[in-house]
C-alpha cells in the first residue's frame, strides 16, 4: 500500500487526469479498473474517475510497485540557457523579458533552449520546482510571442496561477501593449481596426479580410501613433491587442498599408533591405492587470502595470535604428 498527499499544484483536476500524469506507464483501462475495484481510494473511500481533487486529500493505492519505479533521468530543461531577464517575480508568477530570436516553446526545428525550459531550469535551481514531487504540473508560460518578436512573457509557478492567468487572458482582463515601427505616415493618429483573420496552417501565415469568410476569426487592433520620422517616412506606434490572434499586429498593419519594418512575411522587402532590418521591429512592452472578476489568490495584481525600461528600437520616444 502507498499513499499520495494531494498538494496545491495537484488540486483542481480530475482524479483520472492526475493518475495518468503521475503514472505514465499505467494503461488507462487498468487505472479505471483499479478505481472501480477500490484498489485506489480517495480519503479512505471508494471514488470515481471524474471526481475533482482538493488540496489535503489523500489517495490510498494498492497497485503494483512497478508503477512507482522510475529510472533516473536527466531533465531536458537543464539543456536550456540560464539566461533569464526577470522584470518581476512573486510566489505565483514571473514576468520575463524575452529577446527576439528565442522561441517560447521548443519544437522539432529547434533544440531544448526555449523560454519555458529556461523558466523550468531557473525554478529548479532555485529549489522551487521539483519534477519528482510535482508529477502533475510543470511551470508553464501563459502567453506566446513569435520567435522574432521580443517582450514580456508571463510564467506561472503553480497550477492555480496558470489557470487564473489563462482565464484572464481569455476574458481580456490582462491588457497587452506593443511598440512597433511601421512604414509611412498614418492618416489617423489613433484608430481601432476591425477585420477577420484566416490562418494558413501549412504556410504559417495569416490573411486579413474586411468581411467574414469561411474559417475566419474576428480581430480587433487599436493603435496610437507616438511619433513620425518624416525624413525616413517611418512611424512609431503603440498597439493594444483587443483580440489575440497569430501574427495579428503584423498582418493587420500590413492590411491597412503600413507594414512593420523588418517583417519578411507581411512587410516591404525593399524597405527592410534599405534599413538593414531582417526581423520585425515589434515588442510586447507593457502589461496591465485589469481584473473585472475574482482572480482568487492573484487579486493582489489587480490594477498593476509592468513595462520594459528599454526597447531596442526606441530611445526617448523616438525611433532608434
């Protein structure tokens, strides 16, 4: 017989989901059989797979020892760089300044050096993350930024923070602001753009249309011109995402005739070459926590604002390239 004490990061999830994460070699059918035949009990009583776990619960397991035995392994996240530029940190989350060129999550094209692995390595080496005890949760990132875009990334240290922040992003209770350099002089110094975005998965590109088309999703982008460089015919803009779609700012600004400088997918290649820019001048530079509903243990963040002190293409409110 073995027991498992349900901790904070294990709570709030279904029993069957927890068991499948905890015992990766256990067949799903066998797990259901163990529950049905009371070989797995919750707080000493018969339970069901769909019951939700609470902190302080105790699981009693009469299962084979082989499911508790794991070979010693090297963690993939330890291959990631130690470089991590923190803007803010508390017991629940981190705000990180991601530099252009670094990927957020690893994929088949890139090695283990991703922002999520850097966060996991950082917390592991701080003693705040133990993969052996936190079987059902790993520190995770709540928002994504394109590889060649820089800016603020939110990292969740625990399962509650991840759930709350993801929900607040979904309900637009976390406001995200970007700085970018675009081609030309915009006629309207401030505007809210509306359109529809269709994604081409195979090409990893998107297309903006004025009217709704098949498989399109609404996009809303608000911009304000901060300065205009008449000599170079470039504008520095602040953009707020009111929806969060793939390549939204890049595609939407290009759609109205003002593509981002350095954008090779949606931009002006001749202009990019002229100014020697090979990646878009775009930075997610500011976050505002604007909760309209209960954020549970994260209510202390409400109305707080965090911004980068240094954006590589801006100096004293002007374009610096």
